[in-house]
C-alpha cells in the first residue's frame, strides 16, 4: 500500500502548520499608520507652536508607542489595555500639554468592551476615567495652581470622561449584539439538531414498527402452515394403513398448504427487496375475510365455520387482521388442544364491528405449552392497531375460547391496545406466546 492511500497507510507526513490570518489585520494596520501620520509626524517635523524640540521628540516617541497598541487591540486586547494605560500615564507625567495620540485611549476602551469580558472592559473604563482626571489636571495647572481655572478643569475632565464612557457603552452594546446573535445561531443549530434527531427517531420507530409487522406475518405464515402440515402428515400415516385410498387427499392438503405458504413467503421477500411483481409470477393477494372458509377447511376436517350477518366491505388491513386472528387461533388448537379436538370459528357482522369467536373442546386448562412464542402478543398487537378488544382464556368445562371485537372504523396509528388479563380462570397454556 502506497503512502497515498490515506489513513490506512499510517499518519501523513508532518508539514508546516496552516497560517491563520485575522481578517481585521489589514484594517488595523492601515488605521495604525493613519494615526501615526496624524499624531507622530507633526512632532518629528518640528512644527512651530507644538512644543520645544526636546519635548517634541519625547512626544513623538510616546505617541508612536501609544498608537502602535492599535495593532494588537483585537489579537491581544488585555495587553493593549495595559500598554495604553501605562503609555498614557507616562505622557501625562512627562508632557504638560495634551498630545494628539490621546485619542487612542477611547479606541482601546471600546476594544476592551467589545472584544473582552465584562471584567476587563470595566478595568479599561476605570483606568480611562482615572486618566480623564489626571490628564486635565496636568494640562490645566501646568503653569501652577489657579482657582480661576477650576471651571476649565471640570469641563475638560467631563469631556474626556464622556468620550471614554461613550466608547465603553458602544463597545458593550456591540458585544451584547454579537453575543445575542451567537446565542440565536446556537439556538437555531440546536433546534435543527433536535429536528434531525426527532426525524431520525421517527424513522427508527417506523422501521421498528415495520419489522414487528413483518415478524407477525412471518410467524403466522410459518407457524400455521407447519402446524397444518405436521397434523396432516401424522394423520396421513394412520389413514394410509387403514384407508389407503384417502392418502392422496391428505397429501394434496399438505402440498396445497405448502404451496400457499411458499407463495406468501415469496411475496413478502419480494416486498422486502422492493422488487416489482414479475409478469409470469403467480400473484398471491393479501388474505382477508373472503378466505376464511378455505382457511378453516384446509386447517382441519374437525373445524367448523359459521358466519352471521351480511359480510361488509373492509379495508385490506382489517381483513388481514381478521384472517390472522383466525389462523393463529386454529394453529393453537392444532398444537395444544389434542389430536381429536373439534373447533368452531364463528364470525358475526354488526353495523359497527366484526365479532370473532374461535373455540374448541380440547384439553383446555390441562394443556401444556412452552410459553416461548409470540402468538398471543401478535394477536393483541393486531387487534390493538384497530382499536379493538381481545380475550383468550380456557372455557368452563374444558376447551379454550378466543374472542375479538374489531370496530369497522377503529383503525388508528397509536400504540397497540393490550388486552386485559382474565381474572378467572387463569390463562391457558395453549394461548401463551409461542
């Protein structure tokens, strides 16, 4: 593997770190140059009326240093505050006249309020307020103390304090605007993250619901078909010895049940893969109420089927639920009721609901089950999706009965209804989840 194959070949060779540039650097550099031209050059040229030559050189040097702090005001604002405060105090101590470079002080105060925390902003404001008093005192009384100049001192100090205070307030307001904008952006990002997480949760819930539905379908198809095949095969062995002419009938039932189970499994696999129906493939419609008679006939010759009322036109989901409840109940009869147990499937159609009753005269409470399946749970989930009711319990005197009530307009998308456990007698093992 070559070195160009990415992280699989090991860490990339170390190179020079990327250069990080402040986008405001060019502006601050130009601003600093402009300030130095205005505040330093006049002293270097020695314009008449500014101050003596010696004081002019000192003023030029200190002004150059003070204006240079503008260059670091964004990258190192705390250092800029300390440096500007020290240089301003040196100017006040060494030069008795105001210099142009003093305009840097409110700029640094604004910078501290805008780019640092509240504590450093207040420190910068306090230092500037102190300088607003020290500077005017030095300028007004440079020739000696004079009571008549008290008003001039007050006005000058007030003007300096107002400028620095205004710079601080402007900086704090800009800082608050930036913080609020950042918080709004963070809130929007969090809202988007929550929306994405909620959508992902909905997708996971939909996936889990679909998996449960597929698991119920597979369970009903496989459990019922194999139970019918096992019962028919065991009965066929005894029948072949006594009445050989009826053996083809039993084998035909086994073959028919196997073909239908394979067709339903093939249809479900095709659905999971997202494949379209092939033109020459056998089309197997979703079973429903119309298929109940054939289901009972194929399941057992000892099973009876009766309908009461006019059969309504129902949606595919409700029809499939009715079919699976009957299928699961008959499977329980085959597995737990005993070899000679008779069963009855009764379905009544009322104006507002479909009433189901599947009963048998088998072992009832004496049956023993492994309790490791999902039949009863699957029936409860199917009934609950449609807002119906389900009960399953042994019958007095022997046998077992499953009753379900399904409203014709009760389909809902909420959590499935869980049937209440019967108080007496205790649940029979042949309807334990299996």
